[in-house]
């Protein structure tokens, strides 16, 4: 049920997410060990194009990757096909994208 384009998109987003996850974890460890408060963290991220691009790319990759994964799991577990599977996949992906974009805009102020 997974065509080659979806397969490749999921693999490419996984390759993209790996360094982004490591970068995110490194930043979180730095913030926690540095004793930074939420206010201090936000003061450093507000207006930052670099953080906007970093987390924006992260959101896009996670949304695509997660939607494709949900599509495969749903088809395997329920046998759902056609329009229902398409609607679930796109709905989930767009919901993740919307929620992630709101979070990125809140953190960066852009």
C-alpha cells in the first residue's frame, strides 16, 4: 500500500530528522544544565530566523514522516483504503503541520 514515492519521502524525512532531533536534545540539555528559565529561553529565540528555520524544517519533516507512518499502520491494522485512508493521512499531516507551525511562531515570534 506504500508506493515508492511515499517510501522515499519517509526515508528522506527520517534522514533529515535525525540531526534535528540530536540538535534539539543538545539545546535542551544546554538549557537545563545552564539553569535557564522559560523567559530566558524565549528571550534568546524571539526574532531569530535561525531558530525559525531549524524548528520550521523540523515540523515539516515530522508532519510528512508521521502522516506516512500513520497511513501504513492504519492500512495494515484496519485494511482501510481509498478515500478514507487518504483523508486520514492528509488530515493527520496537516494537523501536525498546523500545530507545529503555531508552536514555532510562538517560540520565535516570527
